[in-house]
C-alpha cells in the first residue's frame, strides 16, 4: 500500500541507497559494453595476431580508453557490492555478505586481468609488430581473467537472485531471472576453459543476463525499495 507520510531520515535511507545502486549499475553496464564492444572489440581479431597488433598500433587510444573504462567499472562494482549488501542484509545477512564477497572477488579478478591488457600495449610500443604474438597472448589472458571473474559473479547472481525472490512477491520474478543469469555466466565461463569450441554457439544465452541485469538496474532506479524477508 502507498504510504503518503513524509519519509523520515531512517526510512528514506534504503531508498537513497537503492537509487545510488541503480546509478552505479547503469554505469557498470554502459562502461562494460562500451569497453568490450566499441573499444577492445574494434582492436582484437581472434586468431590473427598480426592484424590485432596493427590495429592496436594504429589506434592505441582505444585500448587505453578500454583500460580506463574497465578500471572505472571495477571501482563502481566495489561500491555497488557494498550498497547491495546494505539493501539485501535485512533479508538474510549471511547470504547478503556472501554475495558481496563473491562480487568483490569478481571485481578484483577483472581489475587484475587488466594488467595483461596493459602488457599487450607496452609490448607493442616497445617491440612494434615483432611483439604481435606476445600481445595476442596477453589479450587472450585478459579475456580468460575476465571470464574467471564471471564465475564468481555467477555465484553472486545466484545468491542475489535468491535474496530478491525471498524478499517478497514483487521482485520475485526478477530475482529468479538474476539467478538464471548466474547459471549463464558460470556455464559460459566453464565453456571458455573446458570447451572453447562451443563458446560461439552459447553466446546468444548472454542475452538473458543483459535483460535481467538491465531490469534489476531499472527496478533499483525507479522502485527504490526497502527489502525484507517474507
């Protein structure tokens, strides 16, 4: 039921935290897609080290922009992990804490993997196209580090989805979609390491996490809920 009473500072705090989390989530989605598709995706040619090296040397600013975008994204993810813990703690403090830890591990792994991307750029700046093979390897290691981080993020999604589903009827469907997204992330990363030849066929499954996380972001921005266990 709609409550027309003015919100006290204590009552309004969860609403402000939810909207701040929504803003951070929106930034993470925008930065991640821009870095992967517009910046890094324009440079890396899978299986062609020479062409990848030529593109990076012709446009090193794109790779630096990708590094900057992913760094800001990782910083935002740390802040978002804390805010979501604050919001979800009333549902189950232990599960919310576990979800925060898994999300923080993901952010750490993604940030650490950026060192390989920086290494690719340094290698080409020092060695030119002679360092193409090394640079291609470094970019591949960055991608594998990112996918390793998504394993931990997948577990975070499973826990977060359970918390949202348990919080009440209105976020229940969104919670199960977030949980299903976690399964997609875990499966996709497993294929990257165990059966990379199946990765292309699995790629359309990532549409589910994109839709679910966008919905979660909008829900945080527009509904600004205070959550509690049913």
